[in-house]
């Protein structure tokens, strides 16, 4: 009987949380991003710092529609050849104006993720923190040559 109650409680919580946690995505990938029926590709360049290390700069687009009801957005990805001890730096711009800066650590497997508020709800009043089109620039310190690792 106790196992049934425990299982039922976990199942109920899982179902309730799946309806309450929503996300807006902005993550670098080699695919094409569709925003307002327009196709956009991420752009990546390597800026050498020395013969060993460089900065990988990726620019992607993020769109928060006017009809957005999702509270969270996040930037996630993977760093190939990460230099240990250097976080990923994330900059969000709208029409060349700085909107948000952040940094997040890189995991042992090279993965990183940063979660940020897109919509705030307080006592039934929604405040949109992000709305419209944004460019997201992601800086990662990497080894220039895999043999350097």
C-alpha cells in the first residue's frame, strides 16, 4: 500500500511539474533557426589569443514573441577543446544595446547551460523581461589544436 501511495505521489508531481515548467530556447547549434518565418544560421569565429588558446565566438538569434507565456529562457551548448578554469561568457543584445551579461561554468564533459527569466508573473500581473528579437553572443576559451589537450 505504501509503495502505491509513493508511486502515485511521484507520478502526480511529475505530471503537475511538466505543465508548470516551460522554457524559451536559445542555443548554439549548426542547424538553421526559424524566427518569424525567416531562416537564420549561427555564426562562429575563432579569435587566437596565443599559439595554444583562442576564443570561440558564436552569435545566435533569440526571439521572444509578443504572445510568449513561457517564464524561462536558456542558453546551452558544448565546448569542444575547453580550457579548464575559463567560464563561458554570454552577452544578449537588442538593436546593439546591451540587455544582459552572464557567465556560466563549463562541466567536465564540456557542457554548459545558463537559465534566465523571460517573463515574470506576480499576483496575476505578467511583466515581459524579453520581447522581440535579440542577438546572443557566446564566448568560449578553447585550445586551438586538439593535440594541446
